C-alpha cells in the first residue's frame, strides 16, 4: 500500500468510538449505512443540551445563544460546500427531505412535463419522483449498463429535450460505487432549462463537494453518514427554493429555514452539525502540506479521497482475482468510492453473518437499490454483500477483511 496522506492514529483519535472497549477489535465495513460520530459533533451536541436546551430565537439570553449555535451550522456548512448560508436546509433525513421536495415540485410541475430518473439510485431519490406519473408527469429512466452499472452520458442525451424539467441522479450509487459525472450531466440538463437534483448521500462521507462547481440546483446528503447527527441536509439554490410552494405552516411562508421542512427542526442536532465542518478542518490540519487544495475544505476532500483510494486498491486487487464472486461497478479505485458490492453464490445476508464471526461488520441485502440489482440481473432477495469504508479505516482492517473473505468465500 502506498504512503497514506492521513495518519490513521491521528484521524481515529478524533472519534471517541475507537476508544470504547467493545469496539476495540471490531472492524466496521458498513460505513455506507452510517459512520461513527466525530468528537467535534459530540462536543457541540453536549454543549447545546447542557447550556442552550431552550426554545431558540426568542428574546432571552439562553435562547439567543441557542439561536447562534444553530445559525453557526448554516454558516459553517455553507462554507464547506462553497455556497451561501441561505442555500442550507435541514430535515429529519434525506428520504424525508426528498419526499418533501417531491411534494413541492408536484405543484411546480405541469402535466406533460418530464422528469429523468435513474435505475441506479437509492429508492428515496427515485420512487418519490416516479410517483408523480399519477399526476400526468412523464417519467424517463436513465438506465445503467446491465453488466457494469455505469450511467452513460450518451444515454442521457437521448432522454433530454425541452419537456424535461427535472434531472434526478446520484453522485455515487450506494451499490455500484462509481463516481458519476455530475457536472457534465448537470450542464447537459441546464442546456434544456432543466433543474438538477443530486443525491449525494453516498458521496459526501468521502468529502463534501463544491456545490457551485458541480452546478446543480439541489444537493442532498445525510449528516449521520458524514460523522454527524441524524439529520438530512439540503443545499438548495435560493432562487429555486423561493419558487417552490411552501411545505410548512401557512405563516412560515417567508421563513426560509422552515419552508421546506413541514415539521419543527431538531435544534440540538442542527447546532451539532457545525461539528462536521470543525472535523473537516481538523482533517486538513492533519493532512498538512502533503495534500493541495483551495482552502481547508478542498484539502480535506482531496486528502480523504487520496486516503480511500490507497486503502481501496488492495481490496479491489483481491476481488479482481477472486473466483466465484461478481464485483458490481468499476475495479479502478480512482473511479469509485470505497463502497464495494459483490455478489456471491450464497445469499448476502448469510455471508455477512459468517464475516461477523471474524468480528467484521459488513452489509448484506438490496440497500434500497432494488431497481439497480434487478437491472444488473441480481435477485434483490439474494442481495449483494457490501464492503464499505471511509478514511478512518486502517490498512490492518482492510487486510483483516481480505483474509476473512478468503476464509469464507
């Protein structure tokens, strides 16, 4: 394995979970389902509950302090994603946020308008849009290659015309793992006047993107997969957000932070989300001069990606040569996130249980990518074995995983 840009010991020191006795010998390879929480997030959560757990945005001192803690998250997350603070919206989860968006766009769209979705998506960023067919909206499916799971831009070209109002696509599939050419796809959609909605849930844990560089109108991700609290975060272009019908109480029509969240936000978790950004700054500090980037957040992004590419290479080398398994997605670590799905002779859940005996946690199932597995000829009930990690994984853990796979497959 090549030299790692991030010292695993220094990175793991930022996560209290790695100091817990019960986790001392546990190798976690289901980070695509949720990551460990950084100390920076936990500290902000503790501070809010200890000092500011009152109704925010009122006129007393503690309430104003609570409001400042929440406002800090909007500001800090916007910095990390290279947008203004008025882009940032919170909700209970990305699935809930996407559902709310679909309800808002339901009134914004007109019969005979068209939406492009993919069959590579997690169902949360596909099913809610497909249901608008009952309202007279045309649904066009950008289909994956049945062997590789790849989304080809040439296939997108054939779907685009002046009727298309929305392009809904994943930045990374939670099964195939390939990093999709979002900026190029968005540019093609914009040429026809279409709005672009990008599901970044499976990309964001590997480095928050520069949303302005991607050019999309909406970018969604789940904070609990990015070392933070269980909240869904949306970056929504303000001009578009103001066009969409209010989804909150009628008197919240002019309340920017509330219009796209039908329920009251979780104040403490919003405040704690700023800790994600604190942590990314720490990653940039640990990277030092080994990684280049325009500011700490691009450095953190580039360092996390470089770390993961180095960790992923030996696993893909092993799987490439392993008989009796099918790797879903590319075998080049540069082209994908470290979310690796394989199909084995035995049902995926069964193999996951076998690896658990080695004190290794992996996932087995369809991972809400039911349509993708069917398109690739995989029975969703049989499922795929998902081996997913992030930059805090160690080379020794990757070696343990490879040895356990070799013993059980």
